[in-house]
């Protein structure tokens, strides 16, 4: 039986669009999926960028009117890789047109917007690109937790540090404007950390947060920090900043539980630190696991044990899992409800930062 | 001129008393001090421990009544190495008797107690053993900061993680009882982190905190976490816990500033991580400095470059600096006001954790 | 002007063939190359593997007779991804047929074979896949060396450790048989280390080597170790083993020179350790550079700074550079002479290991 | 019963003499030894240094004639902390006078000298200060090996890198002169690595070595490198250099065996890396053990778990073990025969480096 053909439209031509295009091209090389992806049309505002993207990645056509694109009957999938403020209109229109919707994270610029989007999107299959869930090391951490290897969780601590905001002359993209991004470090970086936390450690019960903007005149947060209590009784700290000078892309989590510890750092994303507190005390030490197989998530998809993968593969695993379950009418793991849950936490963070009080979820 | 003789009395026989005894024995081997320390009397409640301590470290006498000891005219220095709740009565009595007072940290079990102690202790020379200030790597961090190498500070983040509380069958010392310790992780661990922060990054302007106790029935905090704004405009996170499973003594700080980054971890205390953000961008990387000389603080006091020191030397440097300036009628760096300032932050932490609101300092 | 079309044939269907296929698919996405690569035919012995490879990577046809394939007039490029002993016949036939030849490393199973191949291959453009030269961190190391940042080299030390041979029940591929592989760890692992060394530190003047086989009955070396003098006056150690239990793919080099130090580890291939010995002594520390841009080799080809690449990208950069210079009639960096030079060192290693004496090159 | 008093004489006033003095002062604080050490006389050539050493460490007298000192009837122990070439005459005279002899490593400047010394010294208790055997992490490595946790050893690799020789203006001590030191990096650094190897991995069966001097006019080796076969069937590499620019005191060993791996680095001497290859494959990772207790060698002697020790403690443990067994008429572990065995390997290294052939032991 030949694979079912899916015609794709991508809205956006920026750096995330590049990562999505690559995933569309590569997913079939590493995952057994029952679809042939047809890169039908790329849509954006800048004709030069459009033509470059089409030439580079093999999009068959270019277009400038996303409303027209999402309404085209020949399109099966609409991928959204545009500034945050545009996610909602495109996603809602695409869902209403019956398209499969793939939407870059964060889902929306506000909780209410996210909920409106979700209402529309529940009618169709959808994916929100929380790509860092499906790093092999993160998925393996989840497996160890689910197997009880960490025991009762006591602590969850997360940082996401980069230094992108420290040069005001460069920090001028849409990501630094409230009107297009909604928030700054919160939506851009913290959303990833929250997604990982909800995935690995369950719901947050309450939190208190602060936001800070270092650059004069900038209307989004440069840094957002919070304390949290999780529903499982553990306590947490989160810190996301664009002023983490010295750190280029340091997304970490560390979990301390009654039976062990886990630590992850995106900068060395093929590794997972694991301590088994049931080992004899004098042999307990943080193990540096190379999560490249054997017997690790996704290790059969890519290369031989010890041969690392990188940033782009996080999109490929996300897409591979989505397409692998698409025809089973099962919810994808990184699904819509999870993305709304992240947005709900971000909303609580914003409210707490504004009111300076603890907020329950 | 022969060195001036100082007769010492030590109150306490526990593990900290061991570290103090060692410092008394060793300081003259590594520092040029104009004093001969005479270990005159060790005082405690348990005769076996007293005799063991005296035999081991050469205390000339043992005693069981600290009030009698601090009143002895032949005693010049009273060293306090007893549970926190006893710091105040001993220190006040010793100060009133005109003795030089050396007091283990934290200074007191409450701010009001600390202020009462300070009122009495200002009349005499005194030292509070915040020994982690005078680690070569920490002192070198301070020097780099003072020289402007980090620029404007954006972020300060500190953790102090151990796993001492995770075994309820073992966690039964005075450190786990409010009546003797005042607080749990806050006074034991967080106080060190706060001292480092005030030393390196200046005053905290406001904070919001949470405290948590994991063990049923325990009446002190197992973990205390906080967010802070510093007077210099930077923002901070602090986390101190006895449930940091997998970590035995992990006291860290990381500072991100406009010109660089610093990171320290007590587990590898001879090292300091430093990034110079004024290096060419493609050559910027976190440098792992071996702070063992040359041209590092205290490097001439101990061994040749590359030869590391350990936990006990933090007491020796603290004492060496104190004795080196004792006859100059200058305040010691780790002085009384600094210890009260730490207590003031701990007090704000307790109040914030109780009221769940931001507290200004 | 439309890109020139190149029709490719690949001989082989194993794990290296997968990496090559991926590079053919991906190179145009990340490099500006004036060619359109057409995956025309994949050739092998196992029809199931052939069909799987064709389906997965889009090879238009399959074939089982490599001699027929290399003679096809519609083929422009022959890629060789078969066991070492087959490199020579395929490469020579392809070169004689005027094809561009891409050959997996090591070039040959012996020096004489390599020289015979080279004689034939000099008539055509060719590439030997010494893919680890063109890791950004390695290329950046080369740049720093060439700029004089390391000064006079004193020491070069290299290891390549994996544990593939430790399980005799698994170590049964052609790589463990002399008839197909020529050598064991020497050709498989050491060849990469030698290539890096010649690239970074220049010719080896003389060496003494030992080879050892741990597994009874195996007729290739499990480990090869050597001491070397380089023409530039530095001294070196090399160790390559399949019994480096605990290490999955640890290819390292460390260079100590009068002005600095460099260290690389393939397991964290996006990083380069660099020490600048001209920094003030108290600020000298090994810098952990994230070689992901800005201003690093290949950083504009892939993702934003801080976003890592992996194993497969080493093939992409190698191919990208080759195709970028193909029409300039310039030799590619990782060219034929370099591959022969590696073989010459491997030959000296074999002779020294057999005779137990120093061998000059 | 009061402890037996031992009167000590120390010959030497340099940096090693400082470490020995410290050990004499400290051993009783951390080890239960049935002796009271009486620092009776320090002997050297420079009166200023002598008086400084006596004042600093409490040596009761100074002397300038070592022959007179070793013959004094009131002296029980002679400690030798002078340049290597003086070890033999002092040790032999002291042994002939019936003194307990403590001798700094390496034992001698040649094998024949070492054997002559040993002949004399066998009549008395003696210690050779191979202090790095008795680091807790190294002793724990030995325990794991003896318990079979590493299985059959395949590989042993050792480096000892510092950069002391790289500044010719500074490298002017006796350590850089053949007449006083015998050898350069070989006796100074490699001897430690050989001692560790013999201790952990057993005898060396044969070796091939090279020595190199980078500085013009210097008559000792700046670097010595070798390949070895051990009697147990494993193969090894050793590298010792004073031109390891970027490394201040990097003494490492790594052992790969059929059941696991061990790695040690003196720069972080409180840690031991351990991989258990019998763990499930997906949970195998190099564990970073903090060898500070509980249940680690010497962990009860010093501080609480997680509180590190340093360079000086390696002398204290060595002395503590020696004194602990002195009255049991048992050989000390780091005993004379072991020191002669190291010298025998150093002799083979010298011969191999001179003749450029493999040398059997």
C-alpha cells in the first residue's frame, strides 16, 4: 500500500520555519510513517525570503496571503511558524477549514487566546511544537520516573538561560515586542521549562513569580523567575532569562527524589545525569548517561550508540511521533491540552508577577 | 618580640568544634600571626567527648560549666561551637566578661536575638565563622567583581543542596529541632548562601520565600526557597535543602553580568568558573580556573600551585585573617555587622514564608 | 542558471551508507552548492536491504553488480560505502571510468593498495570521507593553531576509545575480520586520530607502536597504541581501542603548546576546550567553547548559536566543502594525498608493531 | 598507657619538608596512633630557612650537619626531604644507625642506588612517601578492583601533566639538574604514576619508552612517555611531562576492564569516576563518586561526608597508616619493596629511551 500523501503548507520563513522544513524533509528518513509529505506551499510576507526557502527546502510554491493558503482544498496540513500573535488567527482559520494544524510554541499570547484556539483545534488533529519533550534524554528521564526510579519527588529546579537580550542593538526582533510576542523570556524560554516540568513532574498547584526587564524601554520581560508547589508535594524553582551572560542555550532541569536524582542540560542534550540512591552508599555517584542507545528512546531511529544527534532532531522526533499516531486517532503526547496547560501556568506567572502574590492553579 | 599569648576556651565538642580546634592548631603554620594560641580549656556536657577532644587536640583542661569558663580571668578568647540556641547566652556572657568572642554561624536563632548579641559583642573583638567567604575561589570572585570584570550584575543564583534530611532515622541531631536550631535548612545552609550573596552582590532589597518540611512531625524547614531583588538592580534565586538527594554538599552561586559570568561549587572548591564577555565572541567560554595560585588569594599561605586545599582550610583562612587584623583595631571582614545582616535576611525569609508576601528589607 | 545535475551511485547499504545517503539529501539544505544531487542507484548484495535503502532515502534504482554500476554512462559520482577490502577495486574501476569517486575511510587495507588507488584516482575528483576533520570545533582548533594561538607544539595526545569489541557475541561484523577490514581498531579508529593529527600538527617523523588482540581467535587488532615524534619537534601518544569499556565513542585530542592548550572530545563535539597561556596567570583556565557560532566554522550553515549539531553533520560539512570547490578544480582539503598520508602512518604502525622497533616515515 | 614518644629529625627545609612537617603535626589529630611525635631537630644548609621552619612548625632545634643528626642517640626517626641525590647517603647512614627511615620519593636516582639503599634499610622500619597511593579515591579504586568490580583489565592509561618546565627563567631548581635529581619528569612525576599503576594493576612485564627535553641545555628529561604490557595481560600508556601547558597538576589514571571502568584525576582528588558495566546497558554511565564517605577509605578520619580534603592529607594518611602498623612488625603498604619496584621500572624506562627498544622487566 503506498503511503498516504499529505500536502503541507507552512506559514513563516524564519529560523523556526527552517527547523520545521528540515523536519518535514527528514522525518521519513528516520521514522516509519505511513505518509508521504508533500511540501506544497510556503507562505510569508517577504518575497526574497519565500523564494529562498522554496529553493532551499523544495517548497513547490510560494504565497503571501495566509488566509488564502489555509483555505486551499489541496492542503492537508497547515504549519504555523510565525510570531506568536499570529498563531491564533492562523490556527483557528486552519482548524475551521478542517486542516491538520501544527503550531509553534508557545501556543498563544494569552490563556484566553489559547483556550479559544483549543476550542477550534479540537476538531482536527493538531501538534504544538514543544520539541524539547522528545529529546531522547528527556524521554528517558520520563521513563525512569514512571518506573519509580526517582521515588517521591522532593525538588524540581529548572533554568533556561541565554544571553540574547544583552546586546540591545541586536535584540530587535519580534521576540522583543509585546504586540507580536505577548511576552519575552516567559513565552520564549520559560514555556519550554514549564512544558518539561508538567510532563515530568505533573501539575503545578500554586506559584509566585517575578518578571524583570533590564533594557530600558523594552515592553516584555527579559527574565521571569518563580517558586512553585507541585500537586505531588514537591517544590520547584524556575528561572528563564535572556540575560544569562555566558550561557548560550542552557535549558536545565534537576529532580531530587527519595530514590534518585536526574539532571539534564540542553547544551549537552545527548546526556542525562542519573543518580540511583538505592545503590550502595559508597558507590552512589551522578552517572553521566550517553542517551544514544542501546535501549534508549529513539536510539533505533538515528545512528549507532555513541553517535550524537542535535537540535534539529528534536523536531524530527516530535513530528515522527505525531505522524506515527495520526491515523490511530490517538492523542499525541505533546498535544493540545498539554499546550493549554503550559499557557495556564504562564498566565498564572503573569498574574503573580503583576500582583506579587501567590496564585493557585 | 615574642608573640602575644592568647588563652582559648572552646565551648562545644561536636564536628564544628573539631574544625575549630584544627584551625587553632593550624593557623600559625600557614599565617604570620603575632599570637601564640594556647588551647586552655574545652567545655561541654559529655565527659567522654571532652576527654577525647582534649586528648586529640591538646586542650589543657576540660570543663562542664560554660558560665564558669567564660568568667575565668585567664581566658582571652571564647569560641562558641554549640547548638544555635546557646550562641546568645554564651556570647553575651563572654562579651560582658570582656573576652574576644568567636561564634559559629548562624549568629542566632532570630533577628532580635542577633541584635541583642551584637549590642553586647560590639564592645569586644569578635568573629562569626562564615568560613565560606574566605575560600580562595570565593575571595577571587570578589576581587574580579570589585575590579569590574563582571560589569553590571543581572542575575545571582544560589543553591545549597545536601541530602542529610532524607533518612529520618538519621536526621535526629539538634539541627532538626526548632528549640535548639531555630530553623532547619535556613539557618544551616541558606545562611551561608546569603552571606556569600551579600558579600559578592550587596544588599537584598526585597524577597519572597517559601519553606517546606518533607518529614512528618519535624518542626524545622527541610527546604527554603526564595526570589530576591538586590539593591544593585539584579534579581536572584536561592534554594537551600536537606532533600537534595544526590548532592552531598553542593553550595553553588552563579552570577551573570554585563561583562562576564562567575560560577562556584563548594564540591570543587579549588575551582572558579569565569567567563569574560569582553573576549572575542568566538573565544568566549567558561574558564575553569584552578584557584591555587599563582596570584590568587591565600595561594602563598598553603601549597604550590595546583595543590588543593579542603574544607578545614576555610576555617584557617577565616581565623588567619581575623588574627592578622586583631591588633589593628580594624573590623574583621566577616564581622559582626555582616552576620547580623544575614540574620536580617533570614528573618525576612521566615516572615515571607509565613505570610506568603514579598517582604522589603 | 540552474544547478548542474550530478547523478549518484552508492555502493553499500550499511550504517555508513545511511550516513552518506543522509548527507546527499541534506547538503543542499545547508550549503550553497552549484549542483543538484540525483540519487540514481544504490548497489548491494542483499535485495531486502537495497529496497529498504531505496525506499527510505529515495534512491531511484537498486542494483547488485557494482561493476556494471560504475560503468554506467549516466552516473557521475560513485560513492563507496563497503567493507575496506572492496574500496580498491571499486574506486579504481570508478576512476578509470572517469567518475567522481567518494570513498569511505580508511582509504585501503594497505599502503601499497592505497598508492595504487591514488594513482588511479588522481585523474578524477575524489573525496575520502575523513569526516571528523570538518567538525566545527576541529576546524576552529585548526584556525587557532594556524593563527599561532598555541605557539610551539610540545605535546599531542589522542585517544579513540569504544567498547564495541568487548562482547564477542556481537563483534562479528566484517570489521572484525582481516580479510575484509585489513586491520581492526587501527583502520577503524586510529585512522581518524591520525588524520586529525596530521591535519592539526603536521607530519609524523617516527613512531613505535604495539597492537594487541584481546579476543581469542580474532585476526585483527583490538587495540593499537603508539608513541610518535612529529616533524615539528613535538611528541605524541595515540591509543585506539575497541575495549575501552565505559566509552562509547570517545575520540579525543589534546595539544599543549608554548602559548596554549586545545582539547576536543567527539562525545561532546560541539565543544572545544581552549586555554590561552597568554592570559594573566591567575585568569588562565581551560575555556569550554561552545563552537556553535558566532564566528565559528560552519556556524552559518546550520542553526542559531547554542543549537548543536551531531554525527551526521560531519558528513554534510565534508560533502559541502567538497562540492563547493569541485568546479574550481582545486583539491579538496580532505583529499587523496591526505588519505594516503594516513595510510602511510598506519603502515608504519603495523610494521613497528610487528618488529617492535621505531620506524621512520 | 601513655603513647610511646618518637623523636624526629627532618633533613630538608623545602616545600616537601613543609608537607612532612605538617603531617607530623597533624597525624595525631586524625589517626589513632600509639605514638607521640616529638619534632626534635630540623637540619639544612640555610640558617634562615632553618630558623623559619623551626619557628613555623615547632622543631625544637636546628642543625646543619646531617651526619651528626642521624647519629644522635636521642633521635628515633629520620625523615628525608632533600634533593634525590642525597637520599641514598642519608638513608643508608640513618638505617645503619638504626633509625626508622622516612624517605621522600623517588627513592633514588638509579636502580643500583635504590637496591643499595634497600639493602641497608631492610634492617629498620621505613616509609617511602609515595603519598598518592593513600588518597581515599585511589584506595577506593584499589578496593573495587580487588573486589572484582572491574573484571579483567584491558587498558591502563596514565598521565601526569604540569607546566612547570615551560618557563626556563623559573625552572632553575635542583629538580632540573641531573646531578641532584637524577632524572626530570621521570623521577618527579612518572614515578608517582608508576607507583599507582603497580599498586592498582600489578607488575609491568615490558615497556618501550621515549624521553624528550624541550629546553636547550637542560640535562634531564622534560617529558617521558611509554607503552607497556602488564603481567595481567593488559596494555598501558604513560605520559609524564613538565610541558603540559594548561595543566597544573593533572595526574590521571583510567582503567578499562571487562566489568567496568575507573578514572581518577588528582586535580579533583576527592572524586573517583566509576562505571559498572554490569548495570543495564541503558543505565550505564560514568559515575562521579564523591569519595568523602560514608564507607570510603579514611572517611572517618577527617570530616563529614561531602567535606573535601586536599594535598596535605595525602601525607597524613600515608603517615597514619605507617604509624598504625609500626608496632605490629608488619610491612607498610607503601613499603620499601614497592619503591624499589618503581625504581626498577624507571630504570627500564631510561634504558628503553636510550636504546629505543622494548625492555623486559
